[in-house]
């Protein structure tokens, strides 16, 4: 008598689906991290450019036309920051959605693994019962042979 789990193919499928969901989740995490780094970079760039702008103005090193150009440049950086912030929020939402799908796939796999373990325990108990019945039968037959 050999153990056979009827849902083994389904369990294997769930394992592959979990691995795929995990890979997709990790890709989404990497994209979110890149978007976060882009946002950090633009914030740092804006901070540096603002310091340079203030330094140039305070030391009277720029003309009115250069101030206007610099302001336009800083405004474009601010628009870029807003755009990157929106991208970051989108990536966070996508990452959360992929995380939920991964956790659901993981949960389904774990359920099947626990079911397999439970079925294996039932198999071991039934196997032991069968083994005990066989040993009892052998013992009874040996007893009757001694009697004869």
C-alpha cells in the first residue's frame, strides 16, 4: 500500500502559480523602488537648484533675464516632481495589488500542503491498522496451528 495524494497535480500547479505571483510581485516592488528613487533624486535636484538660485540672487550674480529662466527651470522641475509623485503612487498601488495576489496564491498552496499532510497522517494510521490486522491474523493462524 503506497501513499498517493489525489490532488498532487493541483498542488504542483498552485506552487507554480505562487512562484509566478511572487515573481510578478517582486517586479512590481522593483518598479516601485525605482519610482521612489526617481522621486528622491528630483527632490534632491530641486533642493540643490534652489540653494544655487538663492546663492546667485543673494550675491547679485545673475541678471533679471537669468532669474526668469531659472524660475522657469525650477517650475519645470516642480512639474516633474508632481508627475513622478503620481507615478510613485501608481506603482505603490500596483505593488499592493500584486502583493495581495501573491499572498492569496501562497495561502492556496499552503492549504493544499496541509491537506496533503493530513491525508498522509490518515494514510499512516490506516497503514498501521492494516499492518496490525495482518499481524493479528498471522498470530491467530499460528495459534491455531499450535493447537492442532
